[in-house]
C-alpha cells in the first residue's frame, strides 16, 4: 500500500492479476493495453501468473513514493489461492 498517494498503471505487454481493495477482495486480470488506477491508501498486490514477462508503465503522485510503502499481511484466503510469494528487488 502506498500511503497518501495514488498509482496509475498501464500494461505494455504480458499479463498480470491484480488483487486490490479492502482485504484484497477485488480482482482483475490485466493484459497489454489495459490500465488500472489505484487510489491512495488502497492495498494492492500484482501477481504474475504466466510465463511471459509483463512490462508496464507506472506513474505515481509522489516521486519518493517508496518511502510511503507499507507492507501488509497477505490474507490467509488469498495465500491458499495464489501460493507463497517471493518478494525481491527484481
């Protein structure tokens, strides 16, 4: 979650599933050409579910937005659906 600022994401290639909203209960599959707006303070989790790399353009309302990132616990119901996540820097 990015505290105090929003994100606009345009998918250039590939696809990604995005879980978002309170308790990550909203779900959308985005493909090349799709766009999603994530309001400020909205939990969201992009999950790559295909073998093809996904490329996107992300714009945020604050240039130092990484300082406002707050990691949240993954809801148990979602962990059973998508499996363990690997979080890294690349």
